[in-house]
């Protein structure tokens, strides 16, 4: 079941980004003050007992969110075209503005490889720590929870767009076989599974990826060259892309979008084969802050 919050109607001026911000309301009851001045509740004391007496090293993501006071970004706090934080500038959502006028100062008028970006927040604080733990500690359960939260955000966007999407497909950003072997986890696929689970749809692997140096080790200018031509549709993906199904929403899911080069390559590769109408959304746990 989707844990929907009231819809994030577009507002101008946009609200400041809530990524990583402690904005959960304080409980009204009494309680001791925790770190950062937050009032401790009964759940905090239960966690203390679990950690002290039962040796639990890490709380659930739900508890981590609550302790950090984290909330995912409202749709109005980032650009729905490129995914960058609104940062006080004029940002027009793609479903509120004519083509060519939507977006922010960074992306307005630019042709993008996707129709929309959905993100949980900036690559910072709890969210940054979480995606790194998923990737480097093989924390599959945690990745699944991140995916489910992203699924809720996507569901809200689908409601806002109000366009009939009879078919929704979740496509994970592929790793190279070598990188998957070395890391022992396909983290984007884990997040994608959480998204698909929340939306009640399937995950389909439409792309494969040749091994190249990690994007994170390269300068911004080198990333686009590094990933160019690295992705190809799988045989199954090509067949699905060419079946001409109309009004299909394809959700390309990754954990992090920094410069957008990898996401752009994936979406362009899909578009080069795709037949029929529909939209492609770039769905990521974290995206870049202001440029
Ligand atoms: Zn933008």
C-alpha cells in the first residue's frame, strides 16, 4: 500500500530544499532531550535498550530516518526536469508549463534524454550515508527500503501528471558484470526492486553495460566520454522496446545521479530503439545539488 502524503502542489516561490533537514515535528509529550535538541520518545529508549543489551549495530532505515529527522524532498523543492535543487530560482514543473518553458535556469530550453526526474533528496547526510552503505556493505534490505520510499515519491508524481499510463516498467541502471562481481551487489537493481514492489509492477532488465572506469573517479568532463557507447539493450529489452506498446511509462532507476551522464546514456540508448509513445523518467535516490 502506498504511504501517500498530501500532494505536493507546485508553489511559487518554491519551498527551500528539505534534503537532510530536521523538520519532523517534535512529539508533544514529555521526554528527555536527545542529541541536537530532539525530544526522545519511547522508541528511542527501546532502540537504546536494543543496542546496549541486544548488540544491534544498526537500526532499521525507518528508525534512522526518524532519528535524523529526515524527510524526502517535496516535488516543488527540486527541478522536475533535471533534478537539481530549486535553490530559490524560478522552477516550472513539466506538468505546469508549456514545453520549452519548463525547468530551471540550468536546464530550460535544453533537450534532455528523459521526460522527468524523481528523487528522494540531495546526495548528502543520511541519504548519502545510506546509498553508500547499500553499495559498499551490500545492505540489500536497506536498499529495498530506499527503493520503496522512491516508489512512494514516483506514485505521487504519477498522480500529479494525471496521464493514463496503462503499463509501467521499472528498468534498473545496469552495472558491468565485473563491477557486480567485485562489489557483490547490483545496488541499482536492489533499489529498483523496492520501487517495483511499492508500485506493484515488474522489474525488467533492458540494458547491459560494458566495463569502464568508475564514473566517480573521473572529472565531470570525462564522465560523458567514459560512458558513451557503454550501454546496449539486452535482447529481451530490444524486443520489449520494439513491440510498440503505447502510453508506457519507463522508470530508469539508479541510486545516485551526479552529472547525469550515465542516466543520459541509458535513456538515449532506450530512445534509440523505442517504438511507440510513452515517457521515460529518471528515478534516483539522490541527485546533485545546485550547480
Ligand atoms: Zn532543471
